[in-house]
C-alpha cells in the first residue's frame, strides 16, 4: 500500500468522526472567511463613497474619536476651496434617519447642497435632480427606493412631515445606493446642527502639476487648529467604525478557530490512541519516527484542506444570502476577495498542523514493545 493510500484509508475508516471534525473545522473557516470578507467589504464600500467622487482629502474635526459624527463649521468649506492647492471643496452632513411608517430604520442620510458638484456623479435612474427651491424633497438610492417601494413623485414621512421623492439615483458606491440625500440646510434643521458639517470633501489641483495630498493637508490644517485633514484611505481606515468592524470580525473568528483547533486535536489524538498497535507494527518493520510524524500531520492537513474548501463555499453562500436581506442590501456587497480566501486556507492548515503536533510526536515516541503492551 502506498503512503498516500494509507493516509486516505486512515481517514475513511472512521468516517463519522472524520465528517464531524471536517464539519466543525469547515464551520470555523466559514466564519472567518465570511466575517473578514464582510468587514473588508464594508470598508471598501465606504471608501467608494469618496473615490466615486474623486475625493483626494477629507477634512473633519481634530480630536474627534468618531469622525463620522464630527462637527465642522460650514464656513471652512469656502475657506478651503479658496486655497491655491485645492480645485474644489464641498461639505457633507451625515446622519441616520428612519421611515417609521414603512418600518425602515437607520437609513444613512447625506445632506448636500443642491447644485453641488458632489451630485454630478450620481446617475439618476428616474425623476429629477435635487431641486434648490424645494426643501422638502429628497433623492433615494436605488436599493433604498426598492425597500420603500416608492417611485419619483411619491411622498414619504420624516419626523411626521411629508417629503417628495424627487428622484432615484444610482452610485458606484454600494453604501450610497442604500442611502438618501436631503438638501443640506434641511438636514441641518432636522438634526439641530445649523451651520455644521460632518466633513468636507476636497479635490486637489491637478494642473499644471498635481498637488501632493500632504501639501494640501498642511495648507488646510494651517487654516485652523481644529481641522484634521486626511487622505481618503487614511480617513476611512482610521475611522472608529471601520476599526471596530475589523476587530470584532477577528475576535469572533478567534473563538471559532479555537473550537476548530480543539476538535482537530481531539480527533487526531483519539485516532493515534486507537491505532497504537498499528503504529507499533509500523515502527517494528522499520518506519522511522519522522515518517510516523509525517503520516499523522498529512492526515490532519488533508482534513484542513477539505475543510477550507467547504468553509469557503459556505462563506460565499452565506454572505450572498445575507446580502439579499432587505436590511443589508445597499450596505453589504457579497464579495470576498482572494486575500481572504488565502487567509482562510492558511488558517485551516495552521489549525491542522497545530492540532496534530501533539498526537504526531506521541505516536513517534512509541516503542514497538510498548505499543504492543499498551494495545493488549
């Protein structure tokens, strides 16, 4: 019997136990891949809120731990736009509102001035642009409009006031497709934040020569000590929400991985104990210790590889199903990149190796005479 055939036979002789270990480890890998994929997809989706509009620098308030709830004076937008290094700047007010009559809660809401260049990148699927002379009007992202089941011209209630749906837009950002846009002054009034912005989006000069982000950051922060200017990627990655989502994904994954590792260790240890006589025979006919160790590790790694394939498949199906849920649509994109896949496989192999080390070295230390005596 060949070495590879022996490994397969060892795994298939206890099919139920192998299947249980495979299921436990696959579930752990699925949790890791799905959670990390969701966290990174959420970060990528939020980054697209800025890259879709060609934003180079985002300005928020210095010292704000949660930059998405920071507060910047609206007057700074004009001052920043007048800088020589800046092409144009526009303020945005962020908040979350709810449509209680339709049972849709926690809707991301952006306050943008009608006629702002930020609105140019939204493609209207139906209806008209945000009117400047109608404060009680809104634009809905395509996914939000589907959830609310409304079309342009319909009325929706916010804070017991009627708002007309002026249009339905589509954005390159998945997050924005699940959001809505109100006139800046109207959202400021609704949230009691008159004259305030959450952040200021900035596009830098590219003619005659491109301006470096650091040069613009220095110029912006020189206007006032309360301003914090960051390149777009730095702004997103350093945000508290993004950091928490990644940390929670890893913490939850660590629990799942620990359970998977314990299951693998238990299976391999039990397998070695049950095969004490067999291992003794192999040692008696001349198998070296390293070959015994290799056999045990190979069995565990084969389980890990199969578990990673099954776990990745489960993660893909699970994230796709979650993304179809009305509450997640427009926020979560069912996309897991190759880096997350690779991390899942490497983690599975690591668990396979760590879970088999103790059983493998125990088997390698067996002397043939001791193995026969213990097996009797």
